[in-house]
């Protein structure tokens, strides 16, 4: 932070986390009020940075998520930012080209761990993001290549909330439709 508010936050881990939360909330506000999708989609370093907030943040025990409420809030805000961006095809193509879909699938697969540390809705948010991102054929290809189809099928067969099964089914339908649509477009 610069200017008049620069000294307000101080230093240290807690203040750094608070700054990240403020930046993510600010980005959400900007996305809601301005058309910045093209600028964000071409900012590879920025998109990759946003996705890093979804990764495990504790090295021991072997790569897990901290149960710090402030860090859980960072993950929640990160999913909100990605969800706000995911409906734009340009951003979706950028996410596909940077190979960031795997991070979303990883979060879906680690749902039980994330639920224990305060991010109970992470899997549902990732499914909603996946549904929006699947407007891009390059995302669908990456989703299929990384096993997203299997993940969605597994959710249909597990004892999960109905809303999760419905969202997984919607993602499956969109992926299958996109695959069929691409197949017909490539025929002479």
C-alpha cells in the first residue's frame, strides 16, 4: 500500500494476509464495475498468482492447508474472483493456455481436507467455475485431459449433497455437448 494508508497495516504475516484479502476484494469490486477481462486474460503472471492462493500453504505435514481463518478467507475470496472472471471466453482461453485448470480439479479432489479447515464450499465453487469455463473448447480439452470427466462421474456416484451432484451433472452435460459440437464442426 502506498500513500496515506501505507503505514496503517504494519508488517507481519497477519497484516500480509489482510492485504491479500483487501486486494482480492478490490479486484472483485473492479470486475463488477469495469470491463477488464481482456487485460486480465493477457496478464499471465497475475492469473497464475491468483490461482496460487488455492494451493496448499503448509509444508508439514506433507502439503496440506492451514486452518487459519484468515487464510481460509483468502481461499474463499480467490474462488470468488475466479468465478467472477470465468464467464468470459477470453479469460477462459487464458486459463486454459496457462494450464491452470488442474488447480481447480485439485481443489475439488481435496474437498474433505478443505472442509476441515473452513472451506466447505470450495468444491461447489470449483464446479460452478468449471461450468462457466467450459464455454471454451480449450478448457474442455484440458478438463478432459486432466480427468475432470472422471471426477464429475465420481461425484454422481458418491454420497454428496444434491446440489453438488446437480452441478457435476451440469458440467458433464456441457463437456459432452462441447465434445459433440466440436466433432460435428470438424466433419466436411
